[in-house]
C-alpha cells in the first residue's frame, strides 16, 4: 500500500534558509532537549524522516521550531515548519498564560505540577531565547506603576504568614536543592496565594502580598531551573515578573530580571543574558545588598561576554554597595546578600577573565563566609574550586575539594549538583590510577548514578 505521507517542503525550505545540514539540526534539537532535562540522540537520519513527512512526537516539534527560531532570528511555529506539535499554549488546551489575569495565570501554571494529566507536558516546555530578549528589552523601557489602592482592610496575619513561607522555601532550596518541596510550593501558590490575591484585589495590603508572591514564584522558578526544567522555569520567572510589575516594586522586578539573566547565561545565551542583567542593574535600588546582588550578575555576564574591564568595574561597585549596606542584622532572603555569594560571583568573573589563581582565592573566601547549612551553595562552591584546581594541575588538592563537595552533595536533590558530579567523573577519570583520585571516584559512584 503506498504511503500517505507527504514531503515536508516547509521544513526543507527552512533548513535551507538556515544553511544547516540535517546533522546540524539534529544536534541542535538534542541540545535544546537537554535544556529541559530530556536525553535525545537524534542524527541526520531522523531529520531525513521528518523531511519525508514523518511527524515526531511532542515535544520534538516545539524543539524543532525553537531551534529554527534561534537560527533565523524570527519566530517559527511548529505549524510553519510543517509539524503537528503541541501548541504553544499551556497543556490542556487552555488560554495562553499571558491572556489571563496574573492571579489566574499563577493558579494555572502552578496547578500543573500536581496534575498528573498535565505535568508531563508542562515539564517539556522548551526554553525560548526570544522570550528572554523580549523581556529584557521591554523591562529596560518601562517602570512598574502600582494601581492606586481603594483602602486598607485589615490584613490580619496573612502577610506575616506569607513572609514566613518565603523564608522557609528559601532555606529549603539552599539546604536541599530544587527537587525537594517543589510540589508543596506550587500547591501553596495555587491554593493559598492566588485566592488571597483575589480577595485583596485593589487594596494596599495586596501590593505587599504581590511582592511576596513574586518572591515565592521566583523561588519556584529557581527550583525548576535547578532541576534542569528550563522551559518551565522560564514560565515561572515570567509569572514572578508579572506579579512584581503589578506590585509596582521596582526592586522585586529587578530581582526577577537578574534570575532570568542567570538562567540565560547558564544556557549559553550570553548576549541576551547581558541585556537582562543591564536592565536589572539600571533599576534604582536604595538597599546596598540588593544593589550588590544585581551588580554582581552584571559583572559575571560582562565577563562572560568578554567585557572584562567593565566586569571589574561592576564587581567593584557591587563590593562597595555590599560594604555600605552591611548592618550586622539577621540575614533575610531577598533583603540580604552574603559576602560568600558575592565572592562566588567574583570567582566567576575571574574565571571568565582567565585568572584561575585569583578565582581560586575568591572561591576559598566564598567557602569561609558560607553557612554550613547552605548545602547547595557549599557543594557548588567546592565543585567549582575543585575544577579550577584541576585547571591549575593540582589534582590532589582538587580531590580534597571534591570530597567536601560530596559531603554536601548527599544532602541534596539538585540538578546543578548532579551536573557538577558528572563533571567530577569526567575530569577525574583520566587520573583514576592515582590512589586519591580512585578513592574520590569510588565514593562518587557510590552516591551518584552516572549521567
């Protein structure tokens, strides 16, 4: 019986316009899948099948469309590529999140985590580079303005309870990583915070609640990012940004932009990550720690983009802002910035600049200032320290740092820590005949599974 498939001339034309080989397209799709924690191994033969009319299963059509969008510099939909992928709207055929009021969008997005029918589709949402560029450009041009409050009904203990939740989930993320407590936070946002925002609509306490809701949505985005679910993390960052905009709090908005910049940089999108960091740092922020938080990310993105002199200047401004803002009070999430975190960013700037000895010293300082309860921060700092030591040829010292990394790793469920463990195996395997390296590798394989 003859095949009813028709050649995909749309995809063929787009591939020619992109000046890509079939193998290059396959490699790019595999790389985009890794951004959402999928392990795909397509090659040119798969692309040949798609060109002949075979339609891949979701989320591959969305990944193909995103690959072509990035290459061509314009939006390409699955339909334009001759594919029948999942729509760009949220799973389940509902309205796009941008078309919903922010409270409804918060409920819609967060409820996916605890809905088995939609969770799988939500977790394979592709990361969209163009969305980061759009947000960075838009935020550089506007300042959030809160709606005028109608009055101030008694807020009771609601705001205090929400602030306690911010502290709890922030501490949980630092201590255990992004793969723990995520479902609980998503349910809390959908079932408690969104109804509370609707109840307080138009009143002054709601503006303060919007800031705290933005912080919780930001933390949830960080959790998804830490689990390498970057497409879904990007959507949660977007909701956090909308909440911050509606609150009128420029600092809350800048913090989200900073998070989007860090995510984009981690995925290799240096130019747009720099634009987002510039937009965040351009925000007028009076608090020294918050200013240092924004400037440190600007410094890292500048260094990654090759602007090393500007990076050093931004880092110096961050250090002065933090020194000016230190008061010795209790460290609160979103209102404090630890010297250990700033030293980690300093090490990143120095690493991008090629000064490994200085980066090593900055990481040592970072470790001195970090809380031992910050297992995630301690683990990643020790891992980065070990990798720099390997670059300097100090294998035995690197093994000592990796042992410290593993001490904290066992407390975590973190995608970032898993990636660090994978780099450990890759870097240390050539030295496996050394007893100290063999011992670290043996311990690593005992507590991790190779990826």
